[in-house]
C-alpha cells in the first residue's frame, strides 16, 4: 500500500483542448477534518486507508494544500434536464484533480466534489454540504456492494465552513473515484456548439482509454472490409453500441434491487454505465412501481417505473449528438438493441432472485403476478425476497402454512400470497424435473447438475442475490442527524453492512428491520 505522496497521477483529460474545461484552483474549507474513509476504495487505488487521517490528506482534499501531480479542471458539458436542453451546465462544484495510475495500469479519476465556484457554477456557491455528501458516500458504497456499477467515494471530509441551503449547514468535500467522469452531456455540448472535430476527438479519447478492444476490432474490420468493400463498419457505431449495452445493464440492475436515481438528466448519465451523480435517490421500501424519490419531480418523469424508458430517451439524445460520426439509420438500429439487452439482463436477475436456473416462457407471468401481489399489499420489496430466500422447496410443498407464517409481518391478507407461493412451488418442481433430466438451458450456468439439484445450494444462491441490507432513507437520515452533532459512528457502521449487504452482520440486525412509518415518508430534494 502507498502513501498519498506516492500515488502516481496522470492528467490525460486536461491535455485535451481548452474547450473541454477550465483549470480552477479549489477554494479552501475552514478547519477541515476526516468524517470517514472507505477502505475498499482505498484498496483499488493501492492507497493505505490510514493516510486519510493524515494532515496532508485532509488539507489536500479540502483546498488547503496543492496535491503534487494533480491538475484541477472543471469539465464543461451540457445536457437535457427534465427533458429540456440546458446549455449552461458543467462542473459547478466539482473538479477533476487527475487520474491515479495503479501498478496494473488501471486508471482512476480522482474528483473533488464541493471544491468551490467554477465558471460553470451559475448562481451557486460551488459547495457541497455534509448532508448530501453523506448520502452519496453511503449510496455509492451500497450500489457497489449490490454488484451494480457505480462511481465510488474514497473519503468524506467535513469543515466549519457554513453553507446556505434551506438552512445553514456545514460545508464538506467528497472524494469521488471513477474509471471516467464522461457524461452523455459532454457529447451534447460539442454537438450543439457545432464543435464536430472536437466531438470526434472526444469519441476517440473515450475509445482509446475505456473501450480499447474496439480498436482491435476496428483493425480486424478494416481487413475484412478490404476483402469485402461493400461491408460498412464504423468504430463510433461500435462505441455507441457499447454505451447502449452498458446503460441497459445498469438499468436492469437498478430495477432488480428497487433503486430509484431521482434525476436521470443526460448530464447525470455515464458513458460507462455507472451510477452517477447521487442526488435525491432512494430504495423502495413498500413495492410501489410509481415511486418518486425526488419531491421536486412534480410530473413523475423520473419515477421508478419510468427509469427504463427514460434511459432510452437519454440514449436517443446521445445518439442524436453523435450523428456527425454515425449515420442516423445506424443510430436507430443501435438504439433498438436497448430493450433486448435490458429484458435479457433483468430477466436473468429476477430468475436469480427467485432461485431459478432454467429460462421458461411462463416466468413472465410468475414475475408479473408477484409484482401485482407486492403492490396490492404494499409489501416491503427487499424483506420479501430475503424472506423467500429462507424457504425450502420442501416447506413450500409440504408445509405451506408454516411458510406463509414467515410473511405475516408483510401481508394484511395472505390468501393471494398462498396462491402465488403454490405457483412458485410448481415452478420449482419443473425446475427440479429439468435438472434431473438434464433438460435445462446449458447456457444459463456452468455449475454441475448434481450441485444445482441441491435445494440448499438454491437458497444459498438466492441469498447472494437478495440483500439483507439496503440504504433506506430513514437510515441515511439518522446517520446524517448524528453526524451533524459530531457523531460519525453510524456512517462507518452503515458503510460496513452496505459494503457486503448479502452477509448477515448479526450485530447490525436493526439496520435490516422493516422501516418505521415515518421513515417511508421522508422527502428528498435536489438541494445539496
């Protein structure tokens, strides 16, 4: 593990023309201090997490000391916000400090959020507050723990600097770590300002640094095209195809765990399919497909069940911005791949949650009837699936009343549940028959048939896809309230369980409890 001064920085993005951003010096925070450090993120940077407690670390990431090797840059981009194009966007309170190179030649952006005003701050102060910084710090750890691609947060730093929001709050900085901070909005900016040569330059940059395998593919395609001149290939079409697939996979992950982003503007969409820019996000408590986690979203544009269609809308906006590089017909054909990828990945995730290996046509009915049941009874989404992961096939078939009792706390009426569990038991029996007769789809898994036929293994696998812990809004709020009083212990406790949410963590069982009524009614806004 390295000390902070031993990290090797590179700054490839700052080498691009000045139209891509503006060099800015971070503005210092007063009396800065460490709130929390994520050792998992430190590990990917090969940084000793104890470094976060040093004065050099604290001062370097609060604008009080220049960190050697960095070149702070506020990135310029634009984007569609709630469906309307806004040309005045950019890093208004964040700076790309540089890129840490690891011993394996991995490249990780280090981004400082809450670093003060930039040319793109508009009327803002460029600051972040402790409240919203805690939410992003824990939210990114939660998504990563669930196996869903996301930006990371290395550490959270507080200060005595006061920042005006709905009330006076403490200023903070969040150290965000990601493979890239490129957004859909970066390409929209260059397209709408008619900087088409720079648009191509950015696309080339993205391919070189993040999709280098496409360069090999391009070389192979050129050889094929020389042999067959009538075949058309465009590396930028391959780039868009990759972005569409990554985005579809991301949305499938969100929907499967009940995560609502809240502000799916195109400037908040990562070209690498990362969960990006945590604002008023939320996880489902009771299953409500129309859940709106952002109380500023008056029309419900970004409701939970709208996320798949909004992602396609955003991809269409990106595709339009890439038309100087890709024929419109090719863009349309690529966008048509979105639903296929989304449905494939989402179905696979739901089968994993239900402990199913074989893909069967009737599974769609099993899924939809379950969602109708959960919605009609307002059942806690996470707790239902975790409880289901404890019930054997034998209990479902021979001890159904006992199985139903395990759900007593979730259902006001258990008759619809009994009907669904019977259908589920029948489905599992078909699964067993398929396994015993070796008729399952060989493409679904590489495990040995005898292992798959073990119901204990099925339940173990279900627990690996149905978390015990999620970041519920009321838990985040409790951690925030304590932190604002100077107690940061709950942040670290939540970080521990959210980093491995499928494990039992018995001493933190209270974090897996059904939320109190008041905890389901918290309003979260874009204000940070």
